[in-house]
C-alpha cells in the first residue's frame, strides 16, 4: 500500500545552506533505494515535507526523522493512503 505523509516542524537552529544541502544529499541517496519520493520545503525556521512510498518504508523513514535533532515540534499534518 502506498501512503503520503505531510509533516511540519521548526528548525532547532538557524538553517544554513550547508545543512539543507546535507539533508537533500542524504535524502536523494537513501530515499531512492527505498522507493520513497517527496519534497522538502523550508523557510526561516519552518520545515514542511511530503513523503510518498510504501507504508513500511515511509514509517521507517519517519521514525528516523522524528529522532533528528535538527528540528523540534514535529507535527503530522496528513497521513493517507494514495
């Protein structure tokens, strides 16, 4: 089953371009292998991300994201089958 997860969070520290570059590089490397697609948006201190893929794969990735100390106040906005 394919799912879509949309979440938002606040940056724990000011977001610098090298941090975003590192997140994107890691995502491109790992998500493709897991069959996960999505988009990451950020502005000032807010991150918004959509993840799409298999339920188990998105769930495992989301568990990793929750433990990432680069952001706080993570909130799921939607989680649905697609």
